[in-house]
C-alpha cells in the first residue's frame, strides 16, 4: 500500500482523531514503512505533520502527503539536530502537540558475540535517540501539554534468537524511559506511552527469507504478521484526546506474540 493510495485502500474511515493537532514523527522512511504509513494516517485524521528521517526519504513522504506535511532531515543521536527539528516544527506549524518517535536501526543478530560497535549502533539510536526526542518534545509542549508515543518492540519483553541482545536491551530501555517521562511530566499535561510492535510486514520485512517469514508469522497467536497500518492506528489513538487518561503504558501490538511467550 503506497502512501498516496493509503486513504482509499484503508478499511478504516477517518474519524478526525487528530483534528488541528501538530505532530512530529521521526523515522518516517520511505513508502510502506510503519513510519510513512503512520504519517499518512495522521494526516488523514486531521493532523499536520513534520515528517523526519535521516535517510532523505522524508522528502518523498512529505510530497506524497501534500500541504499538511513538511520534511526534515535529522539524526536523532545528535542533540543539536533534535532541537532544530522541534524548532522547525514550531516555525512551520506554530506549535507541537504530538511526538511519535519510531526512528531506529535494524535489530538482527550481527554475529555470535555482541561487539561494542553493535551495542553503540543500536543503543545510540534507539535509547539515546528516544531520550533526546522526548526531552525536547517536553520542552516545546509545556505548558500546553501534549502526547508522546514511543516505539519499542515485542523484543523488549522476551528474547528472540534472531534479535541482537543489544537491540532487546535498548528496546526495554525505551519502555523504561516511556514510564519515567510519563511519571515526571504528567503534572504538565504530557502523556507518554509506547507501542511495542510484533513482526510487521513493512517493506523491509517483506524481503525476509521464506523460512524465517514462516517462523516469525507463526509466533503470533493470530497466526499472521501485522500490517503497518495496524501499528499506526494504535499510535493515533494513543496520541489522540480519546486516550486522555492513558499514560505510562506499553501496548504490545503483536497479534498475541508476547502472550505466548514465544
């Protein structure tokens, strides 16, 4: 499903969940990633979006989404760039109501032993990047309040032999940061939650070898992989006013993978 075709092909009708909201979404990537589909859904639900990524693909995403979106190139491991990202969102749209942070790097095993390079590569983006984006989101949201949705992973709850131990640890750290920011900034009207996806058929994952694909899809209680829009809809709910009394939670969107402890 391409970004342009998303509204027409989606089985869900827009409900205006995010009408008049301004969202910064990191990790938008190219078409058919969870990030790009989330950005498309947010626009469909009435939000204006700063579509941010390190790859350059954010330009393609923003063009596809029209005047409600603007691109921004960012390395979320660099605090000066994160600060500039939020400044750009305020300059372009007037304020920031929502952060959806899903920028990350692939978490597959890179060898029998975890190297320092592997550890630093994974934790710098997933853990440090989450800390920096949340920190600066809080700065621009206060005192009006807002909502932050971080993306961790089903791998944050259980161990999978295909994932790097550093990846699982970093994703568990995202859960902890989510709860900490929720506790520290709830009094300012800022809600912080996380989505923990199971195996999802993003464009990248569609290229997984057939034998691994069968194994990964079979882990879910529902017996199938997730679709990017199924992650995006949970993020949209958590970011919306309909989740006004929900904060500090991590929602597994994994088809029942974690409930099986697989």
